[in-house]
């Protein structure tokens, strides 16, 4: 069994499609969090620039409550986890993990505009390493629970930014400098 790590994301949004698919996006933008400095508190030393992270999980179908998954190798979701460095250099720092696994969306778990998504056996590996970032995880597996706000417009906007970035990978303007809503 591998080492357990915990990853925090500042925001999570989910969009549901009429065809039964769902898109989950999770954002971690530590730089945006740091920009909210309280003027009454002392200044803190500058730390190395944090990474911006976007995780996109496409759920192709969702099990029903009465259906129990018994097959451990079953996959219904693809994942792309992109980490961006904070540079505009032509060799922009970029690390992308891709993979697949199982995700179950439960829109009734919280009773509101938030939805619960259970992630099981999401297998990842580095697909793109660019610039100064390095793959510190190697092949890995994700298990966990995500609570995401149902917001189709926000998910669409974030996915458009990611698609625009993918179309221009390697260029000086390829790294979105703000992915936070």
C-alpha cells in the first residue's frame, strides 16, 4: 500500500448534462488566497510561488442508488489534473496527470446546491511534464469524497480556459494566470 497524501482544493464545481454525463472541476489557487491580506496584520515573508491546480473529472455515467457496483476494475470517469507554475516564460512550468477510475455522483446527499461525489480507484500517471516541474507522485491512485457546488456556467468557463490552454501548450501565453472564480 502506498503513502497517503491529502490535497486541498479551494473550490469545486459540477455541471450536469442532459445526456447523463457530469463534469467536476476542482481548483486550487493559493496565490489568489494569499492576495487577501489583512492590513491590520503584520506582513509575512514571501514563500516560493505556489502552483495553480485544476482537476477535471468527466463522469460518463452514474450508478443508480439501487445498483451496487461489484466489479473493482469498473471505470466510469476520466481525469485530467493539471498543475501550472507561476511563470509566463516560453517553457512554462506545466505538469499534467491523466487517468481513469470510478466516480459516483449523489445530488441528494447534501439537500442543497452542493453535490457529493465519491471517487474510487482513480488511477493517475504523468502525461506531460514541461518546464521546471517534476512528477513527484509517479503512478498513483486517488480515493476520496468531494463536495461541489452545482454551477454549469462556472464549469463551462473553467473548461474553456483549459481547452484554450491546451491548444497553445508551450507558448508564452499558455498558462492561465487566474483560474479562480
